[in-house]
């Protein structure tokens, strides 16, 4: 309960900001999105295409967070301890006038930690352990792999690249399922 109260009180700083979307019923403010966009895009020129691409990436992050919360990952002792430790360190080193920056950093930590853990469980671990799926994926996509300009004789010759490609494939499928499971409303 303290965890939820601490998180919500930090997010209250952004409550007066306009809501630009909801993901699974949770509001996303303009300030939260802008912070994330600016942090990840730096001083690059902003055009409609880069903004549209980032909106999809941001929504994917929020979908992963919604799924992690649905699976209870935000309530595990490990996550709560990491959260409390990060929050304490941040508050110990912060200026009182940095409340918006603190709220942004706490949200970034929350989303990033849950997104990492759920992606690890739903994509990375599955891909690494699914030898049958990896072999099938390789056989279906064999033509795109080469070793020294030649087609590989077996999956093991290009295993690393196949795992990476299979992870990408699994993540795209999973995100498509999450987009059907959770409602995103843009304002």
C-alpha cells in the first residue's frame, strides 16, 4: 500500500497536465510523453514521421507495463524493494524544486523495469529455450542467412542471428496480441 501511495503521490505532480492518451484505462499526460520523446530523440529535428514512429514505441512500452501489472510483477517483493531503493536514492539527492523531474524519473524507472522483466519472460527466455521454434524459424527463413557469402548448412552456423530474428518475430506477435487485449485511446 505504501508503494502505491508513494508512486501515486509522485505522479500527482503531473496530474494537472493534459491527458493525451490512455492505455488500459491509465492516463498518459502530455508532459510524460514529451519527457520520454525528448529524452530518447535528443536534439534531432522533429518531423511527423519520427513522432508517429515514437508514438508506436511509447504505446508498446505502456502495453508491456499493462501486461506486467496484470501479471502482478509490480507487486513482487523484488520489484517493490528495487523501486523503494531507487526512490529513496533519488529523493535523497534531489532538490525540492525538481518535483517534475523526479516524477519523470520515477515513471521512467517504473515503466522500464516492468517492461524489461515482462519482455524477458515473454520473449527473450522463450526464444532462447524454444529449440524447435528456432529450427522451424530458421528453416522458414533460411534464404536470408549467409556465412562468408554462402548459405549455412545448419542452424548452428547462424544461431546468434536466428535467435535475434526469432526474438523480434515473437515480440511483434506478442505486441499484436497486447494491442488486442488492452485498449489504447488517443485524445
